[in-house]
C-alpha cells in the first residue's frame, strides 16, 4: 500500500513524495538505493534478513572491519547479490545503547544527503520494528530534511530530492507524521538560507501567508501603519534604519476538539532578516552570516505549520517580529530612549543589541492574548555561543515546570539545550540612568543572561521560556546530515513540546 502525504512546503519545482510500505519484503524491493541502519555492536533486527539474502556478505564485511556501524558512517554496496535494489547504503548508528531518536534523525539525514548527490527515482529506508514510534518519526524526518542543501541559488544543484522516498516495514501514520516534522525543518532551513535581499520583512510575511494557506492557519499581518497604531515603538525604532518596512505576523492554530480551557502555547520568533548591527556596526566578518538572524522566526513558522498539519489537539499562536537592522539616515541612535508598547522605556546603548528591543514589543503583543505559556526563539547573543558553543541552545525561564517539559522534549528528539540561570541579581545590570532599562548589561560578561533578563520584563507573569539559538541555528561547516547553513534548530523540539503540552497536566 502506498499513499502520498501532505508536503506542505512543496513548490512546483520539487516533485518528491513519500510513502510507507508496512509489509514490503526489503530484499525484493526495487529501488535505486535501499538504506539500512547498522549498530556498532553488530547485525541485528531487519539486517539479519538482508544479510541472509546476500549470502552472509554483511556479516563477513562486519567481521573484516569494513563495516563498523560507527555513527553516520555511510558505506555503499553496488549491485548487491540477492537484493533487488541497485545500491545498498549502510549507515552507522553507533552502540545500540545510545541509539536515541536524534541519532536516527542524523543518520537518515546523512544517508539522504549522501544519496541526493545524484538524481534518483526511488530510495527505500528500512525501519527497525523495535524502534518506538518517536524514533521512527525522527528517522523519517531526517530522510525528508536531508535531501535539501544550500542549492537555492546554484545553477548546477549539488543535491536533488528523490522522486519517491519509501519507508519499508513502517506504519503509514508514523511515516506521515515524520514527514510532516521533516517538512517543518526543511521550511525553516530554506528561509534561513535565503539571501537577505530576497527575504526581508515583507517577503517573509508573504512566505508565512503561503504556508498558512496550505495548512489552514489564520494569519494577521501587521504593516507599518498597524504597528504605529499598536504603539510598537521599540520594534519600529530598530526598523527605522532600513528602507524595508517592518512587519509583525501572527498565526493562529486551533486544534481539533479544543475549547477555551485547552492549553494555549505562544511561539515567538526573532525575525531580523539582516543584522548589520546598525550604527554599532558589525565587522564584515561578524556580519557575513547575519541573514540567519531570522532563524527564530523561521523556527516558529516551521513548528506551527507542522503542528497544524499534524492536527495536534492544542491552541498555538506564532508571532514573529520582522525587521532589518540597518544604518540609514533615520536609524535609531545610541542614547535614544524608545518607549516599548508596554510603556517601559529603553535607553539604547548599542544598536546591535536589537533583537531584544524587537522582541520587547512582540512579547507584549502575545501577552495580551493571555497564552498558558510563551516560548521565544532568537539568535540573540554571541555571548550564548561563548558560553555553550555552536551546537547547544541556551534556555532561560521564569517557570521551571514548563522549562522542564521543553528540555525533555528537546532531549527526546536529539536537540541539545542547556539551562542558564536567571538569578535576581542580574536584574540591576540593565537599569538605566535615564530610562527604565537599557538594552545591554554592564559590560559583556553574562551577556546571554542580561539579554534574557530584558525579555523577561515583557512577559508579565506568564510562564515563559527563552531559547537563544545563536549557536545552533546556522552551521558554518557541513555535518553528516546537513551541507551547512540553516539547520532548522528547535522546530522538532517545539513540535514535540506542543505534543507533550497537549497530553499533560501541569501544576502551575
Ligand atoms: N544577532 C546577533 C547575535 C548573533 C551573533 C547571532 C552571532 C548569531 C551569531 C545579535 O543581534 C547581536 O548582535 N548581539 C550582540 C549583543 C551585544 C551588542 C550586547 C552580541 O552578541 O554581540
Ligand atoms: Mn545585533
Ligand atoms: Zn541580531
């Protein structure tokens, strides 16, 4: 049985589709390539059958050390005897005790990335019946995500999506869910990879409208005039240095069977489509990757789109603040005092600390909607990368119970997060001599925390988690599953968070 699933990010130029064959015989499966997963402890599960069909070849290669099962090692056997596929790709997933969902996401991503180096009609992935549904979902997500690279503007593509992706010995519903999760990641990655002259506040809002149409989300787009009426003077101050007009986009999803008592999650994203630093200008080197400064907004959009396509029974609102931080003659200046929508006055000490100024207003807009909790994602501080490196997001909260849910959700899908403190003594670091607060701390130390402290002032007392994705949002080196560029950081965690909140009672 084969069925086509909703690929809501699919454009006309992409024709890939995904299906599940729950009871297919992998040895007789005709495909350009068949992907199988190998543990470093040796052959097990579905590999036993494959090995038998090949007359014990895999076992022999493993014993000779040609196959190791080391994580993300990809070994291809061409025209394998006894199998109907043209190529068997064996991807390593490491020790069986450490095969969590994130490893399977990376492994099938690595296999998909490798195989997408050439056009292929049909690629099969062989599931292991002992995997949990969650593991299988993430493995499928990786197989969808991994075929997309940084080819948007290349005349000769380095990667081509498969015409057909087929998951063998996997339940249809799980494959469908995994593919929807993969589409969300792919969407976020594509937006991050778009050059800033093509993706700016207005065009980001148009992309959001297109996606909202495909998955059936209600969408509000606030233009300059509306932002002025709403007194979003902080966001507008940042936008003033650019010829591109700012936007706030709000998307609403109401899950099936939800009522007014159902939990309502707000996802907020920093959408600085390019961060030059403003008058506190960045160096050329520091500016190069700053098209990625809308990755938080991309994560919020990717996540709500997938949550809607998955029909998770929960309310979600996604709100993104879209601006370009530039140096035009009307740019906001050091020493300026801006009055945020909440009435709080902010003295500007550094125009490069613009993300928190934008989010001050977006968080206030969202707080008006009285959600049960707010999560924001932002490429907020270089200081967070100094603290945690490139691959780990910093998380900050005013509510430990919700933060624990997010932490567990992230861990379960293999995204790395680490909580940083929000102790009271940091509050005074953003006090200003002339306004309520200033937009930087005293000096650079603890910079990720002082940034979070500013945001905290705008969420009133609503349970809130801030995720600083300055490190993980953008890969400047390739990794097994990704060519480089946007990673779709936090999309999978946010989807998993929504799932868990939908089925959980929290003591507040
Ligand atoms: N968008 C940057 C943070 C960033 C840096 C993201 C590197 C991804 C990679 C943010 O707007 C910024 O410039 N932050 C300043 C704050 C400082 C002026 C207090 C920083 O981290 O240097
Ligand atoms: Mn900046
Ligand atoms: Zn920024």
